[in-house]
């Protein structure tokens, strides 16, 4: 009778181990899917940040150029020059954020 119980317990333990192993594999797959989704979300957020910084630099340059032209009367040269400066500033910001250009050293400034 004790042998039957031990065999029954051993059989149940083996079944539970098999179920646990399959659950662990399923959880591992779910974690891998979640990790790839998280990386995708981070990439999308970074792209949105870079594009908004670039566009805002151009818009600020254009607005400042337009305001300068209205007050000084140099139309369209202020708009053209400050629009180009805004574009250059936007490109520089994107390159700095992406790590392609070194950030300015505050000790040298």
C-alpha cells in the first residue's frame, strides 16, 4: 500500500514537472515578445523626439526670420537666413542626440 502511494505521488510529481516545464517555456516566449515590443516602443519614442526637435528648430528659425523681416524691413532675407540657421540647428541637435557628433564641452566655453 505504501508503494502504491509512493508510485502515485511520484507519477503526479512527474506530471506536475512536465506542466511546469511547458508553462516556463510559454512564459519565456511571452517575455521575449514583450521585450521586443518594448524595444519597438522605445525606438518609436526616440524617432518622435528627434523629428519633433528637428521640426521645431526649423519653425523657430522661420518665425524669428519673419518677425525680424517685419520689424526691420529686410524681407525676405531675414526669413531665408534664419530658416537656414534653424535647419542647421535642427540637424546638429539630431546628430548630437543620435551620438554622431560630440556634445560641446562646457569647460572650454
